[in-house]
């Protein structure tokens, strides 16, 4: 039987119904021609072999729903517009703005990449730079710009992390301040808040008031007392303050 007599209409219908097929099923649908003939027919149809599962599965480009990176995953089987895993990783790294760590690439392609990356670096198809305990894989042509961008992203992430820690510490400090106030008497609260206001400097009265809910005038009073050293240990209120005594004076 000549190659031209192996019709592909049944194969196309099978692809449209099941979307992916093993190479053997394609061969069966064609009537079991030679492997070369199967590959030729698949090429004419726009066939694509999976880069996972050792290339065992086939699909058609017009059926595959590739994402913005040119990847498609169906029933755990992975396909790429670029073809093989090696070609796919080269494409991804070369078209990235900041290179890829192995863990990042693996999350994108959904299969192990360490051996393939080691091979590509050894073959000088990809450059790499060690950052911490990981290698960052870079384009041989645009690697310097990618590395610069990566360091910039790392610095920004470090700043955001530091701000987050600072905010967390600030919230913990505010909570501790409120807890401490509940354990102090009126005079102690006034003086303590005045001290915190002095520590913050300009605008401290308002800031402490927002944190604690204590009237800004009370905080200002405590601050003025501290600055004037007008503090009496034995009294809670200032002399003359508080309710008048109900005991009558004797003549």
C-alpha cells in the first residue's frame, strides 16, 4: 500500500473527539503504516508531540489551547508551541525580563527541569548566576539586563517584607501600649502618654491620641508636667484637683 493511500480523516475526527492521542493510536487510525509515514501525516496535519511523558502523546496545534507562554496542559499531559522541553525552556528564559530560577520554571512547565537546565548550561545555550542557594538561568544575549532586573525585584521584595515586619511590630507596640494603659491609674496614664508623645516629637500628642483613644488635651497635660518636672509621687491628681472633701472643717 502506498503512503498516499493512508487517509487522515479518521485521525482528525479522533483528535477532535479526544483532543490528545498516543502515537500508537494515531498509527492504528491510519492503518498501521511505518513510523516515518505516521510522522509525515502528523506534520501535514499540524501535529504536536507532548514535551512530557517522553513525547508519547500527540495533539493538533489547532486543537491545543495554548496560553500566553505557548503552553497547554490537558489531562496532565504538557504541550508547547516550541516543541521539546529543551526548546521550551530556552524560549521561556530568553523571553523573560528577569530570568528564571529552576523552581520557577518547574512551576510553569509542570515537570522536573533540573537535568535539562544543567544540560542547557553545559551546552552554553543558557547562562546562569548564583543568587543565594539557587541558580538564576539567563539568556546568553540579554543576561545582564535580566540579572539587573532580578536584583531590582529582589530589593523591592525585601523592602516590602521589611515594611510588613515594621507594620506588624508597630501594631504589636500599639496593642501593648493599650494593654499597659489599662493597668495604670489616671496619673500614670497621663504621664506615660506624655512621655510617648515627647518621644515621637512634633505632632506626638495627636498620634498618641489616635493610637490610644485618649483625649489629646490629657496627653498634652502629661507632656507639660514632665517638661516642667511638675510630678508629685504621692498624688494621683494635681494638688487641688479632684472632688472637694465632704468633711466639714472644724472651727
